[in-house]
C-alpha cells in the first residue's frame, strides 16, 4: 500500500522500493526540481505576457498618435492663438464641453470681452452632433478653437496644459439629462466622475494651477422639501444617478481643494434653456413636436399635481459663470502641493420663479401660434423631482448674479432661434 507521501509524490512505476529516508530525499529533490521547473515556466510566461502587453500598448499609442486629431506644430499654434488674451487683466480659459449648450455661450461671452478661450469637446452623439458642429463653426468664426477629444484622455489634457498656462478652467463637459441615466448609467460615471478626476489631476499638477469653475446641478437637491432650495439644504438624497454623479463631483472637487489647494466653484444650474439649446430637454422637444403636429407627453406628479421647474435663461447663466470666474480667487498649490487654503464655493444659479410644465407648453403654443396635442401621464419613477426653486441670495451677494429674463421672454428668443435654425416645419410637413 503506497503511503500518502508516495501517493502525493509517486516514484516511477515499476521501480523497486528504496529505504524510506533515501526515498524522502529523492522525493524532496524531485519535488524541488519540479517546483523550480514550474517557477521557470511561470517566469517565462510572465515575461511573455509582459512583452505582449507592452507591444500592444506600443501599437495602441502608435496608432493613436497616427490617428489622433490633436498634436503637432500647427495644432499647438491654433491652441496658443485661441488662448491669447486681448484685454488687460484678462484670463485664459480652458472650456470643456465648449460645443455644448452652456459651453458655447460661455466661450463666446469670454472671447467677446477679450479673454483667451480654448474649447475641448468630445462631440458624442447623445444628441444630434450636427448641432454641436454648428456651434463649433460659430465659435471658430469668433476665433475660438475647439479641440475634439475626451476629458478622460489624460495625455490630451496634459498636453493642453503644456501648451497654455491656463489661468482658469470652465468645466462644463458632462453627461447631462436626468432620465437617460436609466438607459446608460455608465456614461454618467465616465463623463461626470472619471473625467472630472482626470481633469482635476491635470489641474493639480499644472504650474500655475488654474482656478476651476464647474457645472453641478439643481438635481443634487433630490428629495429636499425646503423651498426655495438653499445651498445649506440637504443634498444627500439624490433621486437619479445623474444627480448622484453631480453630488459626487461636489465631494470630489472638495477633496482636491482640501489636499492640493485648487480654487473651486461649483454652480448648481436650474433647468437652463434658450437659443442653441439641448434637443433632449422638454422645451426643445416640445417645440419640435408641436411644429410637426405630434403629441407631447406631459408628466404629472402625485395627486395630478403639475410639475414645476425654475427655468433659467441661458444669458443669465452666462452672467453667473463669468461672475464666478471673475471672483474665483487663486489656487494656492504648485508642483502638486498645497501652499495654503484656497476658495471652495457652491452657488445656485436659478431664476427664482418656478413655472409649471403645462404653463411652459402654453407659452410655446403662443409663440409658435400652434396648439400642442397634450398627453398627460403620471410621472414615471425615473429620477424626476416634482419641482425646483432656487434661493439665489448667496450668488447675488458674492457674484452680483441677478437673473433678468422671465420664461415668456426667454422662450420667445428660443422660438425665434429655433425657427431660423430649423425652418418652420423642421424639414417635415406641418399638419
Ligand atoms: O436643473 C437641472 O439640474 C437639470 O435640468 C434639466 O433637467 P430637467 O429639469 O429634468 O429638464 P427637462 O428634461 O427639460 O424637463 C423639464 C420638465 O419637463 C418634464 N417633462 C420632460 C419630458 C417630457 O417628455 N415631458 C415632461 O413633462 C420633466 O418631468 C420636468 O419636470 C437638464 O436636463 C439637466 O441636465 C439639468 O442638470
């Protein structure tokens, strides 16, 4: 009967039995020999895998370099010239999401007053990229260069900081939309969390460190019931993943302010609307459907209560953004190390007068001179909140923020732009 030892390390079959201690020795040697062979094999496999991986990354970076839409002398020249400041005491601003709704307006306003602006935008297809391209042309006609790329691309962001010593970053690139988070949750993590960290990493090591102003959202108030919403209210009960990622952004930026001395200002935008707006938003898609004679869906809250939003006109938001940049205060760190405390601020930017969704539709009907086919349904559990209402006293005091456009006036301007951009029937016959 073979011993357990022999079973575990069997001798060559058919060989005669040897003395136990000798056998043990030989078994030990064999075992050692086979372990070292295995070890050598393992080493060989690790080396093979490592060389395969480094070859892959060489191929990847090579092809990225070859196919990259950025880099090169000409590109750097365009970036530098776009960042040039044309007023005394002006700033050079990296605007992420520059081909987006708020980003394009803020970029133009900065350029108009003589600041340097470089845009960065991924031009993804969350909504019609041709609208983003049209905004890019508008910016380009005004001397603003928009780099096509992802804020998550650390090499690209690092390169931009190598080429220009940005004094400020206006971070507006994001995955927007409250309800789309149910369809594509990962895009919110990618754009609102991972990209934010990539950007902050670049800002923390930049020398000088820029001051950062970025877009949070009114949605962080979630299930808060204090009205109007104040910056001191609870924001730990988000109702959507979108809101949760924006709230996470507020915490993440706080960390970078605390550890690295970055000057940070977070702006909680309240349902921004206006010319060159976002086609995924209700006022925009309602306009398209009304003109095409298609029904629109109007959500209603519990007990058939109308939903309401503190709709805020784009020009007012732009003033709030510029006010934030102007009062941001300097980052204090250098070489990735904090040298002293830096400002950390959060402001509501709203209109302070909520309007119900059915009233919004009535205003659109008036401006479009066409009745909507209204289809009322109960608000689905998809992240919506019943109402929003901003308390703006802090922004008024610190930024001189004072919204001046009511929904009637703002939607009139939007409709005028919409009709000039898309034509009267949006390319389809109007019934
Ligand atoms: O202020 C904010 O924080 C947010 O404002 C908007 O989110 P939301 O207020 O939901 O804007 P819309 O999607 O335009 O919806 C406005 C209202 O219309 C309602 N709605 C929307 C779509 C629809 O088909 N029917 C409908 O009744 C919504 O329930 C909501 O009450 C933006 O889409 C977010 O990116 C932004 O962060």
